[in-house]
C-alpha cells in the first residue's frame, strides 16, 4: 500500500474573511491552467432543441417563486 503524504502550506481557516479567501486563491493560481480563449461561434437554430425535464423536477421548479418574490 502506498502512503500518501498530505501537507498544507497554510492553516485552514473555516471562519476566514475575504482577505483570507483571496490569499488562498492566490496560492492556488500556479495549480490552475486556463484554456486559451476562443471566439464563441453562433449555433444554427436547427441544432437547438428543447430541454426535457423530469416530471418531479418540473413540479419542484413550478412551485418555486420567481426571483424571490
């Protein structure tokens, strides 16, 4: 069995503030790779089809108020 070693460079702050969150994100930046941007191409209307929603989900969504009113 392989022993995996986990180490944390900074203590976990579950009650952190925005500055703490930004610091966490800054430390993670080197681990993330962003894809090259590509221009969005329009989709032909003939390729757009309706959305099918399970009956239970449709009833749930129907019972929700729109935009919190």
